[in-house]
C-alpha cells in the first residue's frame, strides 16, 4: 500500500497533460525511442525532456541508453500501485447525497 506522500508524488507527476500524453504514448508499446516520444507531442524537445525527468523521478518511467539516444518505457508496477491506491480510496468512500440534499436541514 502506498503512503500519502508517494500517492501525492505520483499524482503530481501525472498532473500535466503533456505527461499524461507521454505515459499514453509509452503504454502503446513496450519501449519507445526518444525520437518517438518527441514526435508525439507538439512541444520543444527540452520541454519534453523536462516532463520525462519528472516522470522518471517519480518512478513512472524508465530510460536506458540505446546507442547515442535513449529508450523509454512505463514502469507498469508503479502505475498499477498508483491505480490500486486510487481504487482503494474510490471503493472506501460512501456515496454522496444528491446535490439538493447537501446542506438541507431535516
């Protein structure tokens, strides 16, 4: 079970639309070259590199050198742990009353 700090770190890493796009790009295949990642987004290479750094620092993405470039992949276990933590919260929460009942006095 992930603690609150780890959940927050992963949520923050996934909080930018470009990082979500990178993760989706990487989950489409086992591994992507840097060129494939860079061509998937309409952003400067330096901006994408920074987003990849955030994802790597959070443990969501792994990188390995291949020749003179890098290959990237999603750390499936980390993504599964994050998903499980969110699922646990969703399952544990009681249903909210209908909006018209919130704040109503009985």
